[in-house]
C-alpha cells in the first residue's frame, strides 16, 4: 500500500509540472508517463536517458515537443531534490541522531546546525518566488519557474512521496520502534543521494551499502532481508508492470 501511494505521488510531480509549463494534458497520460519514467530510471539509472526517453515517447504522442518534455523533467527533478533536502533538514533539526558513514561521524549538534541552515535556505527561496509563474532564459532554454504556491506544492508532494517510500522499507524491518524513524530516514536519504550520484543501475549495492552503514544498531541480516524485499516490491514489480504498459 505504501509503495502504491509513493508511485501515486510521482504522478503528482508530472501533473504539477504540466500546469507550470501551461499544458492541459490529462492525468491519465501524466500517470502513464510518470510511472514508466520513474520505474525505468529507478531500475536502470541514467534518469535523463532512461526515464527521459519514456516521457518523450508518451508525451510526444500527446503532442508535446522535446523542449516541453525537458521542462517537465527539470521541474520534477527540482521538486524531488527539494523534498529530499526538506525532509532531511527536518529530521536533522527536530530529531538529530548520530550517523557514521565511512569513518565520518555527524553528531547531533552539527546535524541540527545543517538542518536549520537548509530549512532557512528553503524558506528564503520560497519567499523570493512571486505569486505567479514566470520564465527565465538559461543557456538558450526557456525555463518556467513555479509560483510560490506551486513551489510549496512541489516540495509537499516530494515530501509525501519520500515519506511513503521510506516508510515502506521501514515497515519491512521487524521490531523497529517508531522513534527510530527520523534516523532511519536520514540513512534512507543518504542512500538515495548516493545511488543517484553513482548512476549505478538501480543503485544496486550502493543503496543497500549506505543503509547498512548508517544503521549499525539495526540487526544487519534482518535489514539486508528487508532491503531485498523492498527492491522486489518497489523496483522490480513496478518495472515488470511498466514494461507491459510500454509494450502495449
């Protein structure tokens, strides 16, 4: 159920991006494009190539050009990273927990300072946005910037997506106290960032390695088993469905 809710939130990324660029394409096309795009990029890596090609195929058939598809990808990407940073900042500010990764430790004081700085930066960026959508030229591209309310909605959608996705993994690890969720989410966020930066297909090995390294107090065999189950439920099953949808 949590995995399904996370993928539903992914549809909202594209729906909002379509409204920001001024398109009125319906939710069914947006749902198909977002689901296939994110499923392919989650499993194969190189999101701009794999997920971008799926969006170009589906949105192109609906009448959008490559430029508009690129703007949708940019808008959805900004929303996702905004959500990652916002939720991580909230976790570090409200419930800092000692995290050690590769011999480098972040104590509670440093985490809280980083979290407050990130939240302050997000608030300043939102305050700088106007009440309406506007466009800027960047390296010859016209990029539509969201209004303040749209930017806030983007961050909210991303937070919902990440909360459901991380909660799905959290629920697969038995006997974890809800009080451990903030530290768990910080590990999850670091694992997602490392997997995306590495461009390893599906982040396989990278995601799991970071999760295990950042959660040393969790029984490792149990955590690894949960990670395998999570990869099947969140990555492989949706990939199977997406392949069928794309083929049809």
